[in-house]
C-alpha cells in the first residue's frame, strides 16, 4: 500500500521537499539562531522580558506583566498556554522550524492544497505556492517584526480551500479544511488579517449563493451553509484558548466600547466605540501606492531605501565629505503613507499572469477574485477613497476596530497569485484558445508599464515630507526627486521586460516551439527570481544578527544600573529620553509607565491623554513612579528620584462618589490621591458606611508579575488603594484576605481598591483568568474533533487517496 501511495503521489512529496528547501535557503540564518533587528521585534522582546524571566525561574506562565503601561494582560505580548492537537499540527506543518522558515513553509503548503483543490497541475502549483509565499510584503513584514500577521496570512489559503471544497459538495473534506484553516488562522493571532480574509471571501460566498438560488438548489445551499457553520464553530472553538481571553481583553482596550463622553485622544475610543477615524486611517494608500503591487519602485520603495553609488543623492553626500562605502539609505518613498518599510509587491510576472487570468479564465472564481481585488484595493486607500471607507467604518461590524487600511493588501496578495496561476493553467491546457486573447491584455499591461516609465515622472510631483529636513542640510529636494524618477523609470522598464519575456515563452508554447513544462519552469523561475531580487533589498542573510548583537539593543545604560541598585521589590520608571509611549526598550529592565502596544488598556490611554501627558504629578505618584530618566548634558542621561511616590499601597481617610467616568478621571485634577479616593457610583454600596481614619499600615511583602502579597495592620476597617492597574471586574484578578476570597473595586479611574478589616492580615492579589482555563478545555475538545474529521475522511476515501488523479480533483 505504501509503495502504491508513494508511486502515485511522489510529485506532492517533491513539492514539500522543494518548499522546505527554499524556506531553509532563504532563512538559514534563523536556523543558526540569528534574528532580525526590526523595531517591532526589539519592542516585543523588551515587553516579553519579565514574563520569560518568570517562566525560566518558576516554570509557570504569567498572563499579566507590569513591565509596560503600569501593568496589562500578556495576551497580545506572549501567551504561553498548554498545547492542544492543533498546536502540534501547526508544528508539524512548519517542520518544527522557527517563525520565518516555518510559516513560509506553512504558506506554501496551504496554497498548494488550495491549488490542488482547484485542479491545478502540481508543477504549476509548486511555483504558484512559492510566488504567494515570497510576495515582497511578507518579507517586509519580517523586517518590521509583524510575525503574527505573516503567520495568519500564511494559513489563510486553507480557509479558502475549505470554503470552495464545501461549495463543490465534498462536505467532510471541506468542513475539515475550513475548520483546520480557521483554527490555525485564529491561533496565529492577528484578528485584523482574519477579518480581512472574511472580506475577500464574502464575494465568493455571495456569487455562489446567487448561482445556486437561481438554479433552485436551495436545499444544497442550506446543506453547504450548515457544514460551513459547523466548521466555523469547531475552528473558532479550537482557538478559544487564545480567542476567549483576547476577546475578553479587547473589550477594555482602545478598540472596545467607549468609556468617556468627553473628547479624548486622537488615538483612543473614549468617545466612540472602536478607533477614531483619523487614527484608524493614518496609513491610507494613494492611487500611486496601488501601482507598487506590480512595479516595486514606482513610488520609491521605502522611506529608507538602499541606493547605489550612481545615485545623485549619494554623489551629493560624497561632495559634502560623507563616507558612503558602508551603503546609504535614502528617503526615496514619496507616496501617500506617512512612511513605509517597503512595497506591497505581488511580482511583475505574477501581476502579468493575473491580468491574463482576468481576461481568459471563466466562471465564478474569476469574478470573485476580480471583485475582491477591486474592493480591497479601494479599501486600502482609506481616507483617500473616503466614500467607501467611511461606509465600512460606520456601518460594517468591527471594521472600525482596526487601523492601517493599507494592510488589507496583505490578503489581496493571496488572490492575485491565485488568479495568476489559474490563468496560466487555462493558457497551457486550452488547446482551442486564440493567442490574441493572451496578446491583447498582455500588450495592454506592458504598454502601461512603459507609459509609467516614460510619462510617469513628468506627471508626478514626487515630493515627500522628508525633503524639507534634507534641504536644511543643504541637499536640494530636486536631487531626491531625480533619484525617485530614475527608480520609477528603471523599475517600470524592468517589469515590462519581464512581462515581455513571459509573453515570449507563452508565444513559443502556442507555436509548438516550447513544451508546456519548459514554459512553466521558465515563467516560474523568472517570477521567483524577480521577487527574490526585490526581497533582498529589504531582507537578506547579512541583515540577521547574532543573539549577542541583538541583545545590545538592551545594553544597560549607567542610568539603568543606577536604578537597578534599588532593592525595592516593585516600583515604576518613567523614561523621558525615548519616545515614552512608542518604545518598549526601557521595559526590558524596568517596570515602566510607558511602553509600546497597539492595544493598550483604554483606561490607561485616557490617563496618558488627560494626566500623564500634562505632567500631573499626583497621578504619577499614585502609579508609584519612583524614578525619572531625563536627558542630561552632552547627550547623556540622568536619574531623578521621586521621593513623593506613594508606594505600593496606602490607606485613605476619605472618598468621594462620582457620577460617571468623566467625573472620575477629572477628579484626579482636584483630589490628593494620598488621602482621598474618587469612587465611581457603581461601587457606592461597597464603600457605604465606611468610617475611615487612614491609621495603620499596609506594605508589599512579595512580588511576582501575577501575584502580589501585602500585609496590613490597622485598628479599624480601612480602604486601601493599590498602585496597580485595574482590570475587571471578574477578568482574572482574584483577591484573598487571610486565604478567604473577597471583592475589590476600582478607584481613581485606573487603580484597585480594597476594604481591609481591622487587625493584622495577609492580602494576596493573584491573576488567574477563568477565560484561559475554560478556553483551553474547549480548544482541546475541538482540536480532537478536527483531527477526527480528517481521520473519518481518510478512512472513507482511503482508496481514492492512492489515486493521484482523484487527489488532484479533490
């Protein structure tokens, strides 16, 4: 049986071997333990430090860290949980390799399965899968450190394969693929990409549903809907170990429901549910940015583009005595984004084949892909195509939870190579196809590239906001514009030539001068070579650094060493020498007031906007800000100790009941938090009847990120305020006094408060979210169901699995 299996399916084994090989070759430095130094990678490593140290010391996972923003859940930072069967499937698909090679392997395998589902021949499918995975945007995302986005995109083809298979009425296989794809997708933890995947799938479902309704196949449509719903429930259920706590947390982040009625930050959702329009739309493509999808340098590439020695910018620097031997990065990008790390480039040949597919391919698949392409391209323009984006933002559920609309093109990068491959398959299979149907659209897209090359520079201003800074250094903006025009011309001509060569290969096939296999190999290697050559501009093996070099990002400064001499168990640091709320580097060594995270707690963002940014010392004191790191003379830093910090906990002698959240946060401008607390009216019954004196003491005795122990001593019942961030109610923080569970409340908009009885007591706060425990149980059950469904399909189709032809038609 095994011999027959291998003889019939050897091509698929070759495909997997090829995928592993190209993953290893492209990312071998990761297998040597090296890593990229992208800003987001540095930030996330700093944010994870406390949790990883705790895991190393105790063997336990903590779901709370105090290293950033006064304290927050770790669900979006690092989430160590027990593994279920799908986690093991994930590792198997990745061949146990690290993130970059492992998830690129997953992407190629997923896309290969999708293409086989669509009946594409294996050789074309192999190259098509590589074209998808090595789209330039995926490489740029690695350099930026957006690993969860990459992982989510790479598992998305399985979801599409499952939906299509169900509509082809192979219910068990379709449901299994859909459930597995959804489980991997959600576990890979980038809800925005999963949401955008839903947007590109919706037109397919609508088109197929309309087809079936017209054909009066209502019963079959209902059955398909039922199976897909089962797959969705199981897939989501399998991801609840991560999904449940994340959903719970999201309610309290900047993307959750409004808290304040007053106008708050441009970034927050205090006034509206979801993100504000301006913040959400800050990364909106312009029409010129869309052209990058097939001409990589049409708007300059990146904001720090590596330029050659023939660049006028480099020559000007040399005139000014700058040593350019080590290479120069220039602000070549001039599009509509504030800045960018690189183009969302699908590949010139890939886009060429996509255009051919749009004219040659017939049926619902083509119209779905074209519709999804146009929709996502327009949505990527955000505020620059406001009529559509505003509709989605205001009326489409959950759309306003996400920012950076240009990132929707990350999922567009799935469907462009898909139609490209389907188009190539038709060209090479349809013997009755008139070559003119290939020639005319091919000539059109090649002519467009040449028009951009020779007319584009004269029609574009090519100015950038960065130009003014260089003019202050004595470098004319005209020099930068000239280099940008040169990049546009050379890139457009190069793409046109690649398209022309591909057209020549297709012509050779039509004239019976070239075998189909040679055409596939020729176009495949050309397309891959094009992508990899562009990718190397943004990430090449030399860009990886050793762990020793990487750790230099967190090298102790004299100010850090000075602060770390403090033997106090728990205090906070405000570092004003870095972008305080856009960098997490200080969190590597300290528990900080600042940090960097796109989904921080909404209450903390409000405190930043209304108090910390205005230097309200009472608020900084109640957050136990014991040290400030300030800029000194001659580019040095200095430490300032804050002797007025309130410490870890204190008793108050009074409180005021406030009617709403606005009054609660505004009260911090009026009260002295060391003696008085602002309590929201929702907690009025909790504090009713208290006769406070502030007499007694309370102090921290033991610290762990997820467990804080205190001792208290007082002659009467007191109200204790803790310098810890409120997250609740009932979202994980459990409190005991002498081992007996008690309730705690919120005070001063952001802190925790607790009634402490008279006498001497031990108080323990412990973070044990029920959502994690319950989520894991559901995930385990659903993962068993998914594996069981695949087992059932394999058992029922064991004979067909040994037949290569049937496998391809699946």
